[in-house]
């Protein structure tokens, strides 16, 4: 069974993504066979870590047909886009929002 953990950021949330990633790698106890994937909206790799796969999206270029503010709509659409992209590659997928810090192993969630 293949498992992935993914996060999504744009340039406004890079710092929070780095904090989450650091806490995940230090405290999360993520098994080596679990892929960690960082989806980023249209910019370069925020950190260079061989444990993390980076995938670039261009969700910020999408028009917003909704009644929601652009930041909310585009952030949500990136999360859905990422899930859709991973769906066929993995049996289990765990999304972590960047406004959290991992303080103990997350193996129960996997």
C-alpha cells in the first residue's frame, strides 16, 4: 500500500510550510516508505530536502467564478487539485494544513 502526506502553499504561506515540514521531519516519525509531497503554487522549491517531493501548480492563474474571496478560492482549489493528482498514485493520502506543528509521531494517522 502506498501512502502520501501532502501540504499546499503559495508564496504567502511558505514560512508556515517550512515550519510544518521541519516539525514533521523531526517529530513526526514518518516511515521511509511514506512520500511527503509539497504542492506549491507557481514558485521555486522553498527548501532542498531529498525526503520531500515538490510539485508546482498554476492554480493562482485560474479565474475565480465563485462568491468567495480569491485567496480562499485559490487555496481550496489547490488542495482539491493536489488530491486529484495524487488519487491514482496512492492508496492512502493524508493532507496536513500548514497552520499546524507536529509534536509527536503521526503513525496513528497513517
